[in-house]
C-alpha cells in the first residue's frame, strides 16, 4: 500500500481542537481510513484444488440424495 503523507501546520491563534478537527477532516477526505478498513479483513481466494474437491463432494452428495429419493428412503419436497 502506498504511503500518504498528510501534514497540518498550526495557524496563528489556532487552538488544538481546531487543528485536530482539520487533521481528521483531511484524513477522511484522503480515503486512508476507508482503504485500511477494507483491507483489514482481506480474504484469500480458495485454491483450485479446494474448489474442485468441494465441487466433487457436492456432486457426490447430490447423487446420494437422488438415490435415496428413488428408493423412497428420503422424503421429496
């Protein structure tokens, strides 16, 4: 992630609360907080092998359910 430098200088006769308010506004406008929060819970993509195995399990389970329905051991909706 690229680093962004935000610098706020104190104006003459400016109190700390207004400096903090200006800084907070500048941070919010830059989108830094939004980017950090969106990347906080980054979820990796599943590997191709895992996707393939889960698809095979689903297919096997579907086949098993159809088989039980045909035998009358499982209620149909």
